[in-house]
């Protein structure tokens, strides 16, 4: 692994959390008691001593009733959210994770959001959480709130995977695979979705290339 890739890999792996999505309990006959729920990976984008904000692919969070989340931070902190504050949109799931017990901010870190606009032919890096593997590629096209890139990975492990630039700043979260390329929702679109979900205005100007 090249020095840049090794550095980015070590940075991003400390920002990943494992999310166990538990469906609401129902008094239904024949329910599988061994059902452990759904597991997805999330990326920390805000980290404070007693609070963190995690983004993930939204597909697994939709369902009827109240979900329960079990958050497993890779450095050892485990957190159960029985009434999680989840902001769901078509492109992203944003999860507020308060923790009265506190987070180990020495071993965990947040991926900083990129403030510049993503551009065609820009080099980017994809971190595949399931494989704990970082691969590099190029932005192949920009379509408003999303962009396409050719970082190599298994399609099954791409949803929710973070995409960063050479500085290790988050430029997007993968949310689709089309036309032979992975597609990601851009950081600016993520910020817009989060702010609007909380009732705040966020203006974004998108580019197409």
C-alpha cells in the first residue's frame, strides 16, 4: 500500500462504526428469536466528548415502528439507542448519538467534511468497510448532488462507503452503482440534507460535468 493510501486508511478506519439495526418487537407467531437484525457500517462526521453524528446508507433504516440501534465503535465503545434520532432522506441516514458515558476521542476520530466542490478527473479514495480496504480512483462525472468514480471494490460492499480526497476529507458517501461506476452523494448534498432535516436552510449550488 502506498504511503498516502496507508495514511488515509489508518485515519478513516478510526471513523467507522458498526450499526446493528433492531426492528421493533412484535407479538407475532413464528417470529425468529435468533434474528439479530441488520448490520451496516456508518462514518463519524462529528465527534465530541459526549456526542457524535454518524452518516450511513439509508436503505436499511426504513420500516414500520420504532427501531433500536446498537452502535459498536471499533475502539471498543458500545452504545444502545432505544429512541435514536435518525434523519432519513433518499440519499443519506444521519444519526445523532449522544452518550452520557462519553467517547474516547483519543482513539476515535471524525472524518472532516470537504468544503470545496468535487470536480471531474479529481483523484478520490474509497474505504470499503466490509473489507477494511482503501482503493483509489478518479471522478468520472458530476451530476448535481452526486458524482461517479471508478474506485475498485465489490459492489455489495459499496453502499454507505465513505469517499475521501487526498487530504482525507470526506467528499461523498456511496449510494448506488450504475453505468459501470460507483455513484456517491456529495458532501455538500449530505450537509444540505442534514441541515434541512433539522429545520435549517442550507443553500447549495451544484455543477454538472
